[in-house]
C-alpha cells in the first residue's frame, strides 16, 4: 500500500469560529488532487461547526485530547467525545504542547492509546530544539521520543498513525530546515521504523515535515524521498497559500 501524501494545517489558537468555517469552506472549494489527503487541525470550539460543514475533500482534526474518556478533568476534551463528533484525526505531541504544557513521552503514549482505542487516527509529532540540533544529537533525541511515545504499539495499530517531524527551531521563526536536513531526519525516522516494525510497515508510514512550510518551499521539501507532506502552521490560515501548498506534490 502506497503511503499517503498529506497536507495538514494546524490552525493553533487562531480564528474565531465564523472565521474558521469561512476558511474551511474556501478550502473545500479547491479541487484537491486525488492523491493528496488534506486535513485541518482546528481549536476545540470550532469542531462542531466544522463537522457540520465538512466535505469529503477536507478532513478535520482536533489539536489535542485527554487520555481518559470521562472524568473530573475540567476544561479537557476526551477522545470518546471527539470520536462521537466525527473528527477524522487528532494531533498529539506537538512541540508547543510538549513545551508549554509539559507533555512528556509517557503522557503522550497514554493519549495515543486512548485516541486509537476510540478509533481516532493520530498525527504524532516529534522533533528537536535548536540546542539539541547544535549539539548534533537530534537523531538520538527523536529516536527516544518515538521509542517512549509510539513504539509500544503493534504493527496493526501503526496503520492509524502519521508521524510529523518538527524541527522546533523552525516553527514560527521563519527559519526552515533545508530540504536535505528534512530528508536526513525523515530517512532516520523511517530507518528506526524498519528496525522496529519491518520494511513494509516503515514504507507505508507517512512522515510529514512541520517547520515553516510555505508555497515557496513546499514543492522542494515534498519532493524529498522520505517526506510525504507537511504539518503547516501559519500558511494554513490563508486559504490561497494553503491551496498552493496542497498543489505542491
């Protein structure tokens, strides 16, 4: 089975509900290539409205979920709630969740289990800071994130996971890893997937690049052998820019 080309937008804490619906509707008007899966990750408060507006060509993701299906967790949203709503994916382990909300690998493993148990496919994020990149230990760091957060899954569960590699130093900074740097890390991730799960599972895994993807660099980045698309931040908030990225495969 060929791995998917994916253009995923992460709106983060941006847009009002009405703005988000307008943005979604504009994207849904686009003639998405048949070999590209488009996903938008929206704030929780948007999800009901986006599911009501949902078209077949633009899937909807939550940006996070709790690891319990119910309980005394004020302000949280459970995976069972998201599944009942009809959400297509949930993003877990984004660098901002890891940094600002102290989400570690063990917690993310619990969230991943809960999402998959509720039938929610996961975009699982990993990536290193500038200090780690400068020290040259990025491969070891990302390996540990995946070993502790993801590699407890069996090979059948892995079919419902997409990995997104985020060089944290290239998120929201305007800096971008070179296509060669992106390819090097994606190839490393695929190699450790081969070691853990075998070549078939590794070749079927979509691995996205998430770090200041723009229309001007998307085609070159997506053209790398082991890069299967992008987890796009700021550019996904502008319909015309995101449409160009969707067409960059």
